[in-house]
């Protein structure tokens, strides 16, 4: 496992989030879409932060519980608060050592829609960092669509998986 590469990836995805926050107005950040399932940009971005925050919290006791998200109204309703949390996450995750990344952990996450309990599985911290990065990119793709409706400009690569970018570059080179 290449620690620097993984830390660079997490920093990169959070810097993309920071760029979004530095571009968007608080009004656009908090405005919900019409309909019963309409979520704001802030709700999606808060959800991204929640997963990284669960990861950090889980480092203390070896259990990362993605169902125990704080769902902070402040992070969802304030660009300034989300930006501060993003900066804190960049600084915290930048300091993860190879030893920490290789630590075993238990991950708790509800994956079924029935009445069953959340599932607990073994993992390692590095795998969960990778999950949080991929999860962020997935939500960034949704955010990119919401931002386009509000004419908020984002970089081309925002919300596109690194493997997809590499594939597209290879296609263009041929």
C-alpha cells in the first residue's frame, strides 16, 4: 500500500469539495429541489463529510460506524461551517501514518431495507479511506448535476472517478 498516494487521493477529493464551497453562495448551497425527495447541495455535501467524520471517530476505538452519522444541520446549512469542517478533515487525514492505515477495524453499516440490524464486517483503515473517497466522488457527481441547474461552474473532473478520467484520456490519445 502506498501511503502517500492514498493520502494524496483523500486530500484531492476534499480539495475538490473545498473548491465547490468557495464557488457557491449559501443560498444555492441550502436551496432544496422541488419534490418530496429534493435534497440541497448542502445535504449531499454534509453526507460526504459525515462519512469522513465517522472514519475519524472510528480510529479511536477500532469501530467505524457509518450509521452513527451526526447529520449536522450546521454543516448542511452553512457554507462557512462546511468549509471549516473540510479544512479540519484535510489536516487530520493528512497526518494518517502507514501504521494507522494498516490497522484492522470493524465497520458497521446498514445495507438492507428490512428490519435487520446493521452489518459488522472486518476491514482495515486504508480500505475505509478508499471507501470514503469513492463515496465522495459518487456524491460529487450528483452535486455536479445540482450545480449545473444553478449555473455554478465546477472543474471538469469534479464527480468523475479517477479510473474514468484515465480511461477517457486513453480513448482521446488513440
